C-alpha cells in the first residue's frame, strides 16, 4: 500500500492546457474515482501518473518517492505503477496463467501468486484458458489480476468497465473492488459514469477544465456539491426559483428549509433538490402542490417522473416502487418536499 500525492500538476499540448494545477491525495489502500466529462483531463492525469506523459509543472509522489516533476521523470517501468486499460489488452497467445505471471519473477510464480490473485478476482480454475475463450468480463478480471500480481504500490484503472453491458458491468466492478480491497491496493479509477464512481469509490474527485473542483466521500460530493455545475454533473438536479425568507425558501413547491453553501442569499435565487426529495402523493392530499405527469422514465428499480406544476414550473421526482403506482402521462398528482434544499 502507498499514498499517492499530486501537487500543482500542469500539462499542456501546445496552446491547449489539459491539466491546470491539479492537487489530489489518494490515501493508502483506498480507491479514488476521478469523475468528469469527456475532455476534462482525466485520461491525461492518469497518463502522467503512469509516466506515459511528461508533466509541465508540479510533482507526483508515491509515498516519499518523487516519480514525476519537470526534469525529474522516473521512467514508467521503474515507477511500479500498474495500469488496467479499457479493453484489458491481454496477450492473445498466452493462457490466463501466462498473462497474469508476465510481470512476476520466478520466486513469485513458485510462491503461488498467480493462483492467489485469480482467486481474488473470482477466476480460480481458469489458469489454462486462452483469452479468446473468455467473456469480456472475465478478460477484464484477468487484466486486474495481472495488474495486482506484482503487488504494485498504485493501480490505475482507465474506464475498465465501459465496454461491458449494464448487468455485467455492475457485477465485475463489484468483484474488482473487492479484489483491490482484499489485496490492500491503492487505486485510481478514471470514469465518466457517475453511478460507477459513487457506488464503488472510497472518495470521488470531480474534474472540470483540467482542475479538481471537489473531492471527498461519495455521499458528501452528492449531498453537498461545491457548486451548481458539480450538483448537476454528479446526479439529477431539480432547480427551483426561490425567494429567501431567513432560513426558508419560498418556492413553487412551498416553503422549504435550506442548507446554505456559504451565506444564505438575501434575494431571489434558485435552490437545489434531488428528485428523491420530491414525494408524489394522490391528488388533493393535504400539504401538497398540484402537478401533472408529462413524462415517465421507467428504470426497473425506480422511475423518474417529469412533472409540471400549475404555474408551469418543471420538476423531476424519483419513485422507488414504480410498479405499485404506475403513473401515466397526464395523471394529476400532489407533490411535497422531504428534507432541506441547498442554496449556492
């Protein structure tokens, strides 16, 4: 296990600045998910950590060892940082055993390290399979086992689940997370999938325009976003026009207590709710506001309802038992708010 520390990191390609002062600490033995839209600098950051790109300014340290700084770059093969790419990149001519053992010395092979990491990723008994006899999910597990085999201080995962179908993706990422934890690995996962980052990471770092704009535990980033952009990127956001009245906001959904991010505004503003905070009730229910269903997105375990209030305000509500009350387009409902809204 090792702590990864990135300080003031800059990287440019000509006049394009890909990284603009990145500061990030990944605690020893933890999984950090770097989350952001395409083009924000996630992959460049990963490549700088791995040593595939030279940094323009700043430094990268693994524990007390500096591995990257201007004019002081440790070559990738001497950093002992493992990378799991998107497609696994297994050697097609080697069986699973050969792929996993590729980076091991003879002593480690004799000590049974190959069997140990294959057991970690749930592939015991697959040692003699060829890569073309494996499913996509199994290939990614082998890639993770190969990365863990030499016990690197840091493991980098570059959107390794993006090519898998939804059901398999959830299963494989859970198993990979368990394997990383069991082996005590320090890991960085680069992804643009909010659900993936929030569900498996110990901490999430949200990236925008080459900077880390917020980092912390997943529940903190989701529940207390640093700014409106982060709020909208890490999950569905419901924005309501509001007039502040002390610690309450007067909104189209009634008076709502607020959690301020900084000083409470003293004028007209907008407040943030999450769809799960909006409760849907039968029309005419006491203390509700009337609305009509204009769209229903069924997602199996839950559903998102797009609703329009009488005054024309649009909101979104999440219902967690969509088969019990199958709302249809045009249905009249009542809405009320659970919890507190957030101001910016």
